[in-house]
C-alpha cells in the first residue's frame, strides 16, 4: 500500500540555524512578492554565509515562518527546496538518514523507507 505524504505543517523543517540558499532570481521573486526592494530583503531578511545567501533565522526558525499560524509568510514563492522537503533524495542516502528525518517529521511517521523511495522515484 502506497500512501501519499501529507504535510502536518508543524514547522519542524523550518527550524534550525541555517536555511536554504537563494539565487538571484529567487531574491527578486521574494522581494517582489513582499513589495520591498531587493536591498531591503537582503539587509532585513537574508544573511551571507561564505559565498551563498540564505534566509535569516529568528527564534530558531526561518525568518519567514509564522509560529502562531504555522505557515510560511512567503509560501507562494518559497524556494523549491522548502517546497519539496522532506521529499528530497538526500533523506534516502541510507535508511539511518531516513529514520532521523522521519523521527522529526510528523508527515513521515506512518511511512516506510520503501514508500518514500517510490514517491520520490528512487526505486
């Protein structure tokens, strides 16, 4: 039986000290969506880490995570890595990696490694 992944919108995937990288196109898209200048987005909502630009974190979450409503403030234009997580090939590197992610994601709790492989198209 193959189940579909259903996001529980818990915000755990928005947690951490780091977020996803943004390319120039995505920076423009987010700033346009927010109705602010590119410079305002970069100075107020982004951080440069080595040679990449990421969204800042605030209170242990991505700056765009709305804790009370458990939603993303930029959902319609959020980066593709945010959009597809946790259904990303990286969690299938080995079963141990999958189990670690599964234990932090309520949407994966009832799913097996093989089911996720099928959904992602790895098997």
